[in-house]
């Protein structure tokens, strides 16, 4: 059986391993847009802060994937899926035929229409490449401006704080809030950040960013102009769904899957941050964001692609640690 997997993150690679463990004769190809061996995305901040080396990020070396008999098309991107003829076309025009396909393309930070024109002035913070670029700039940076919300923002604020940078955090929300399982912490979140020396501006919006001498000028609707050496901004994290265009695969925010991680199109599965999974209790779809969830979904999708019939049970709470504080999150929804 031919299996094609789009995405070499934790969901995609775990699925490939699970297929091989169930069916050693399976022919598996992983397509991975990034140039690196699969890495632990959740540790990027540790790498930025020099707490770990680049090599420690890798969770599956290129050799170990090859040794398992799995083909890995690194640095290539799936552009088009034809579900009728069951093939995937890559950006280099190669065509891969599949019997079963997994979409494990993850998510990505997104900018709304106001900030999109200023993309060239905004430092991205999602991939290993982003962090490698950032690390090179870090020594020359003192003042950082971060516009956004949610855990990914808090994760970045924590890293910049750990690096001893001067940080201003701007959020559209009227208060600094996170979707926490224990909402009690939210009431003190602003004070928590301010105690760490982070300037917090709430209820405001960045409207423009321009180059000003060797710095950036950040215009906001209420607070006025701010100046920084680097600007980070995103408005939301969104599942990556571009490759399902014109396939008929149903989507809302993410790719809709049932509890067995099957999409609405036969023999196509989705797992990890790109998937929105049916939640029987809510009778609605839910993105079960986060590393351990993507790993488990990858395992189950892989076993189901190899003939299993397993159900994924949504975990509503995710534990993590920010600036020494243990928190439990209800991520996304
Ligand atoms: C800075 C940071 C800190 C985080 N901290 C935590 C944490 O503390 N705890 C936690 O649980 N989670 C954390 N996360 C989230 C966690 O890393 C993700 O939930 C997890 O990586 C999702 O795995 P995934 O395999 O679904 O997607 P991803 O890791 O996003 O991998 C998907 C891969 O698919 C590739 N791809 C996309 N489209 C295509 C295409 N068309 N063709 C080929 N390849 C494609 C992408 O380039 C990407 O490499 C953090 C994330 C970031 C960025």
C-alpha cells in the first residue's frame, strides 16, 4: 500500500512510524516543506535562549527515517491534491500516487489585512529557520515590540525576557487573557508580566510599521508611536489548509475529521494542528492544538491508515510552563 504524508512535523513523522510498525511492507513518502530534519518545534524558544543546542531539537534524524524504509522528500512542498485520481503534485511538479494520504501540515501565524503590507518589517517566529535568523540579530537588539495574543505570544515574551531584552507587549484585547483551565491566573497576568519588567499595552492595535533610521517605528491607534529594534506581530494562529483547495475536503478553520481522523474524502486523513476534530460532547469541531496532541493524533492516524479502527479522544487541557509558572491551557477554543 502507498502512503503519502504531507508535513514532516511530529504528527506526520509519528504517523509514518506507526504505519511502518503495523505494516512493514508499506511504501511511505513524507513530504516536508522545511529544509531541516524533523525537530521539536515547542523547544524553539529554548534554542533561541541558548538553553539547548540546535542538534537537541531533532527528534528524528534523516538517517533514522531512511533506516525505517521511509522516503523523506525534504525541502519540498505539496501543492495540489487530486482525490479522484489519488495523487499529490509537489512544487517541483513531481507527482506521487497514494492509496492513503495524510495531511499533517500544521498551523501558521497569520496577519490580518491591516498588517499584511508591513510584512517585510515583521520578524517571523514559527520555524527553525525563523529562529536561526533571529539568533543572528539578537546581539544587536535591545528594544522588542510584540503585538499579538495567546500562548505563542506569551512564549515569545518569556524568551525575550530570559534574554534580558526590553519588551513592550501590545494586545487588541482589553485585558491580558489566556484560555486557561484555571482562569484565576488571568486576573493577575498583566501584573505578572509587568513585575517582570514587560510594558503592557491593552486594547490597542498596530496600524503601521516603518523603518526609522536603524530602528522601526510602530504606529498604534491609541498609544501613539513606539520605537523598537525589532517587531514581532501576528493576529492569530491558523491551521494550514492551502493544499486542500479544490479537493472537496470539508473545512472550517481547520480540516474537518471524524474521531478516526478521516476527512470527508475517502482515504484522506488529517492530524495535528491542521485538523479540526469532531468533539462528541460539544457536537462540534475542535482544534486539539499542541505537541502531545499532534503526536497522539499522528499515531492513531498512522495505525488507521494501515488498517486500524482507533478513535482519538480529545484532550481539553494542555499543561505547560511559562517563566517558571506551571499552567494548564485550553488552547485555541
Ligand atoms: C514557539 C513555539 C512554542 C510552542 N510551545 C509549545 C508548548 O510549550 N507545548 C505544546 O504542546 N505545544 C507548543 N507549541 C505548539 C507545537 O509545536 C505544535 O502544536 C506542534 O508542533 C504541531 O505539530 P504538527 O505536526 O501538527 O505541525 P507542525 O509542527 O507545524 O508541522 C507541520 C509541518 O508541515 C509542513 N508543511 C506545511 N504545509 C506543507 C506542504 N504543503 N507540503 C509539505 N510540508 C508542509 C510545515 O512546514 C511543518 O514543517 C509551540 C509552537 C511554537 C511555534
